[in-house]
């Protein structure tokens, strides 16, 4: 790995030393918070942030995210997880501990439009996105220089109808080799196959250039222009097999008016897209997004 | 007419004395503004506000709205319109002069939800909506006291499948008798027939409780909740035969999150609906909205 | 008490039966959440919502708000509070339990501008503000009919320089007699004396018609117009002895432009003021606002 | 000049061929629009966009911006201006024609914070800012590589108390040599002397990192944090001798809450600053901003 990227990651690790997030989902029932917080207290944890949500106070699902610090956490991971298993079993919890110093490995897919990629790279350099951007994959060459100047590997993999399946397999191999945790589609204009999607559940974040569910599918700005809407938007969501139907993480809009042509909508939309995608990626990296059914709980 | 309403209208007339708006649409061509502004200058007009828009500088449509004042305008209406006909013919204009002191007559249709009606009544009392609210029609009795306390006639016309056609005819008769210029559907939960709509082209404003074209049709908040959107919206539009497909006048949104149930969305949405509808009605009353195809030009 | 108000309050009580909010502030230290949640578990509480905040993970202040339900809570208040005292003492907590079925008694002060009062009355009728609006006090008569039509007592107390002190004493007496919990200044254009303020710490909410700290003091819209700002705002805050310097609860803004005169700013501002004040009052009534120094923590 | 910049500018010139903006300010009086539009018609102009504003319909100031195209405009500049002088004299107009193909020369001043500069460079590459970025001046070296990679000259001029005057003179010389039309302070943390400012009236755009007039002066985010505001903002304005008191061009805000520390405000603020500054610079380059007294008219 290059020195620049390496340094970045070392810095992220240092900043997140001893820090982890406990994520829990289970049927709501008395005593959960009491048990979990007593457990963390006994482990010597310092709770940094805690958020919880019950879908329905009368018999719904309960979700909890606790960010905490424990001295020498790295050497105690196994012991803590084992100890927690007892509690988890008692409440039939779906749970995991995400160690913040295990920096998530992220792949970015991009086509020709650069604004979303540039925003992600910028936020990464500014320390806002604490990930290891392990590689950028594109069906075009345009962004190579920018990406490589940050010493991030750039894979140019052009796609045709004939090679689509083969290229996708190459992508899957790359992602597996690199042990990628998160795939970000930063205006990648190729549809992923169900096979690809099924291998990365709730690990692929897309930015759609409309306020979903308005303008599902192709050319949303042209259709927004045709419809004469007075606001345009962007939506970041997890990718599922149903095009543009996955769980929504974040959305935003900007005001437009009759003077704005389709090209103006595209230009204005770029500003919305890049900030909406960056927020969604940041929240995912911080384990703030929980998928429940086809919706997300975002512990901002 | 009651004294309160009468006084209101007298005040609106006084405030708009000598004031009119010239509205023009025609093929873009050299010399239009020159001719029109020279004409107004020669008529002694004082131009208060002027807005124009060309759909396409290369051979598009040209739209112009000029708000002006002319001394003793009421007595000169015929003369001015006749004189303008020459210019209008030269440029094949679609045009009209809207005299601001001819206070528009407005009917409000409402069902059980009161927030949009209340907002309109409030803005009317505050002098923001310079209309004669000539009547309120409802398929429920709930708003009678509020409406009648302002001395506005309230027509309770319950609707069943069997009586729908007959009731609509009664509405049409009422609107004709009262010479209504604008019909506002302030959360009126009945679908108008094509016959009704065709009699009032670009004269019926509806508020739809979603960010169109998302959630066209019934129960938009429930569907927004199901979809897990992060923003909810409202849309005011002119009514056409295609449900929720008419020209959009105004839209707005508010942020929501995973904690908000469908009922919370409805509650938050009420705030958006009432302000979006009130803005659209105000702009219409001020002749700021021009319908072009299925879109609006709003000279805010 | 009148029947209408009485019914409203009975309904609020019924909706909040068995519901309370535990509010805690203390030095951050290990074991708080564990102790508190174990306590609530042992009392048979069903936790509806829980929010916490630490000003600084390294030795700051810790704040907690837990909304919960306990069967037959009304009859168990004393017992529960006594039991909690032990925990509170161990952690040197500043704490209270606010029982949601003890409907807060609220007084509204208003001058001539009616929009904020109307919004509060409206939200109250809609069930959004679960308070007993026990009285409205005004130095003008204009709102009497509206207020009395809802069977809320209206006190007209004109103020002159000479009578100011005497009138304020009458207000204090009224508030004491009526056991008022919250005073809302809904565009009340009189400055309260330090004596008055000191008797109601963090119990007086004001709406200031600017985006504080811009335009502290009189005539903020005129000064905003003079300065040529491109956004105007409103701020709701607790009243302290320093004019417009108390802890801010909520703020919002709207876009304006060069065409907007001071009167337009006032008109646009009314929409911001009423929603900002209504949100602040709602949060206060739900015990979501904690004052810490000169700032607020709002557990939205 | 380098090839990259040269190509960019050639492209801007080509896109703006034959295009100009006529800008007029004068006492409001009958016949202005008639005369001006007749003049443009006779010159064979195609009007692309026209905006006007009267400060007060009763005897105020009148401002007009007309964007137009005339064939072979470059060769006819002198002739047209001479012909227009007659009209200008009749109405005592303050006027100018800004030829869009005369690409404005822009200097950017920056210190250590890079986000505003990056945004400007990005928008420039995307074709949104049609200027010749002729040079970047900084009291730090950090941005050299980024700037020079776009073949824009980078001047590193460190400043100390002793050298301040001398350095400023060097800047003035550079700006004069390069015939700079617009100076953008993209988070340049040095105060300009009255001498410097007076040489570039309404030609220096600054970004202030607060919602002016709140938090005039140093460390606005720290002070916003201390005050506990619920929204933070940024303001772009023309620089005058009164610190942070010049005519405001654009402002915007973002929501924050009690969890956001001063550092979070800075981070969130960067997003506001960069977009607010970019919009102001774009409007200035398109001659959409007219300074009137200490305010701006922005013909968006």
C-alpha cells in the first residue's frame, strides 16, 4: 500500500483506538437496556453515545447502538464478545460489535460524472470519511489521474453487452481479494446483476439523481423537467434487486423554477447528489444505519 | 352580502385602484417589448413590476407580465383594450388585461381536514389573499361555524355514490350563479368529473399531500411511511382530467426520520400543505401563474 | 372551568395515562445508565423513548431523558420517587420525574399581533400542544373574541409607564393563583422586569422576530431590511434578565430578496415566528428541553 | 499563458460570442423601458433575458439588466455604445454594457483552509464560473500543487506585521499588471487596508463564516457554539472599509444541534461557505449583482 493511504489509515486507527459500537436488534422486552448497560459497566466501558428506537412500544422491535471505549479493547475483543453472548441469547438478539479501529475497506465505482467521486475523496482527505478507499473501479479512464494522485489503485474496466458478465466477475474477484466492506456507486451507470447484489447485502450504497420514489429509473432530470416540478432531489439508498427500490438512507432537495432547463437541473442536482451521498457513506462507516425491512433507522 | 365581507372587498378594491396586469404569450420575435412598453408609455402607465420569460432564445415562446397603474383606469378599460388589439394582432399574441380592482371571486371546497381552509381564511383576513371568498362548499358540517363567523356562506352538500352527479351539478350551478373565478380544493376528498373540470380550465387549484410525482393517488402519507422516505412534501397544482397530473404551481418538503409514524407524517405534512396551497392561491390571484403546456411559469 | 377546555384536558390526561419522563443531569461517571435502567426494569416500566447526551466524554456532564409507562403510575408516584432517591444520591443527580398526565398549565401573553397566538390555539385544538391553556393576558382587546370562543379566560390589562409595576404584580398574582407552569410570550411587546423573570426561571418562552444574535432588540425586520440580508429568521428562547440573550430553543429562516420591503419581511417572518414558537412550546411541554448554562439540549 | 487555461478561456469566449448585458440605474421615470427596448430592437438585438426593479414605484430608483445577442457584436461595440449615449443622457442613466466574451480576470486569495478555493476551481473546470482565474495568492504554501496542476500561477506571499504594507503593495502591483476585474477572498485570513479596498470598489468578494450580521469579526463558529444557536450560516459580501459590513450578495444556513461542538460547526460550515461563495462569484461574473447603497440587487 502506498505511503499516503497508509498514513491516512494509521491516523484513522489512532483516532479510533479502543472505540467500538455495539449494535443490537431484537423483539422489544423489559430489561434489555438494563442488562446491556450493566454488562458494559462491568467491562469498564466509557459510553460515548447511545441511541435506541422501538418500532412500536406495544410489542415491536427494539434497536440499540452504543458507542463506547474500553482500555486495551483490541486485545479483549474475543473475551468481550464471548461474555456478551449470554445476554444476546437471553434476549434472542441479532447483534454485532463493530470495532472503529478496524478501518472499513471501501470500493468506489464511477462512470464519467466526477462530482460524487470528488466529494468522497475530498471528505476522505478532510478526515470526514474514516475508511480505507482501497480501489476505484470505472468503465471510463477520465478519473484515473485524480485517483492515482492520492495513491489509490484505479481499475479501468470497460463494459459491453458481451463482456458485462465477465467484467462483473472480475469486479467480484477484486472485491473479495481486497476484502471490501462497502461498495459505493458514485454515479456508476451500470446496473448490477442480482448475483452481484446478493453477495453484498446492505453493503452497496447508490446515489440516485431524483427524489425517490419520484422518477425511478433512467434520465430523472429530463423527466423532472418534463413534469415541471418546483424542487429536484437526490436519494442515497442501499442497492437491492429492485431497481431504485432499496432502503433509503438519505435524501435532499433544492428549489428550481420555470427558467431551469434539463441541463440546469443536472447542474443544480450535482450539488445535492454529492452531499446526500457523502452523508449516507459517512453514516454507514460510523455504523449509524440499521436496515429494518425495506427501511433504514439512522442514528444520526 | 354581509358587512364584514363587503368591507374586506371594498378595502381590496381601494388598495388596487387603477392597477392592472397585462399578460402576454406569443412566439418570440423581435420588437415585442419595444412595442408593448411604448404602448404603455403612451397610455400614461406607471410600470410597477415587469417579468418576462422566453422558453428558448432560438425560436421559443415569449411570456410577459407587466403590472402597471394608469389614472382613472376603470373608466378607460375599453379604450385601452381596443388600442392594444392592434399590437396584439401584429404579434399574434394570446393576451389579457387583468384589472386588480376587479376582485376575483373564489370558492373553497373542503372535507373534514380543516388546516388548509383555516390557513386560507387567515391569510384572507390578514389581507394576503385579495379575493372575495364567495362561498365554502363541504361534504361535511364541521367547518360551518368557523366559516359563517366570517359571514361567508357555507354549503353543506353530502355526497354518496348515487347523488354524486346531482351534487356536482348543484355545485356547477352555484359556481355559475356566483360567477366564481377560482375554485380551491383545500383537502376536498372527492374526485371531480371530467365535465366539471372542463368547465373551469386552469381555474381549479388542488393541494396534493405528497411531493408529486411521488405518491400519486390515495393515502400518500401511508405510502411514504411504507417506503421509508426521509423527506415528505406537498404539491399544489391546477386540476386536469389526469389525477394529480396537472401543472404544478408550488411544492415544498420537510425532513422526517425513522421515528415518524404515518400519523406523524400527516401532522408534519399539514404544515407543508397549508403553506404550499396558500402560496399557490396568492400567486394565482395576483396573475403570476401562466400555464404553458403541462407546466407553469410563476413570475414570483 | 368551561366544558370545552375541561374535555380537552381530560382527553390529554387519558392519552398520557401512566406515562412519565425521568430527567437527569449529573457529572458523567460509569454506571449511571446501568443503575437507572435496572431501576426502571425493577419498577416494571416499559421504556417508550430514551435519549442521552454527554457534554464531553472525558469528564463532562451527563443528561438523560427516559419516557416510560408504569401500570397504575398515579398511585405509585411517591413510592417510585422515594426509591429513586437512593440512586440519585449515589450519583449526585439533579433529577425530576415529570408525569405526563399532570397536564401543564400554560399562560399566553400577547399584544396586537395575533399570528403566534392563533397558531398555538390551533395546535392546541389539534392535540399537538398537550397543555391546559389556563388564561391569555393581553395589553389589547383585539383577541378577546377568539380566545373566549374557546372558553379560555382573557385578561385585558393595558400598561402605561405609570401602571407597569402594578400591572405586572397583578400578572404575578394571576399566575400564582392559577398555578401556571409555563408562560409563553406570543409577540408580547412589553419587557418583563427582573423580578418577574426571577420568579419563573426557564418557564418563560419568548419568540424573537430575528435570527439571534442578529438584530437583538427592537424593530428587527426594519433593521434586517436596512442591512440587506438574504434570509430572515425567528428565534424562540427562554427569557432571562439579559434581553434576547436567554437559552435558544429553536430557530428557523426563510429566503428573501431585494424586492422584499420591510413590510414583506414582517409578513414572511410571521410564518417563521409561529412555527418556531409552536415547536419550542411543544418540546417544552414534552419535557424535551434541558437548560444547561446558557444553552439548551433538545431531545427531539 | 498555459495551454489548459488558454483552452478554457477560448471555450468561454466561444460560448459567449455576440452576447452582452446592458446594465442601467437611474431615477424611475416614464419611458425608460420603451426607449431602451426600442433601441435594442433597432440594433437587431435578440433579448435573452430581462430583469428590472424599482426601489419604490413612487419616485424611486430604477434598475435594469438586459442580456442580449447581436450579430458581429465585437466589431460593433463602439458604434452601439455611442448610439446609446443619447438615451442614457436623456434619462441621466448610470449605465454600462458588459460584453460576455470579454472574459473577466479573477484573482483568488486564500490562506490555509482549502474548501472554498477547491469549490471555485471545481466549478471553473465544470464551466460554471466563466472567468479567467489569472492567479492565486496565498500567505501559505499548502495549495500550490493543486493550483499549479491547473496551470494557474500561484504566488506565495507570507505576511508579518512588518511586511504587511509591502506585501499588500506587491499584491496591488500584481493585480494591476494582470488587469484583474474581480478579487475573491476564499477564506483569506488577512484584513485588507482601506487603500487596497478603495482601489477595487465592488470588486472584492469575501466569504464570512457566519450568518451576518450575527458574529461579525473573528472566530464566528466558536462564538456560535458559545451562544448555542440552532442554525449556522455563511455570508458572501462585497468588501468595504467596515469589516463584515459590506453589501451582502448571498447567505445560507444549516441546522445544528446541542451535540455539535465548535469543530462540528466548522465542518458543517465549510459546506455552506463553499456553496454560498460559489453562487456569489457566479452571479457577479454574470453581471447579475447591482450594488445600491449598502445593499445588492441580485437578478438571479
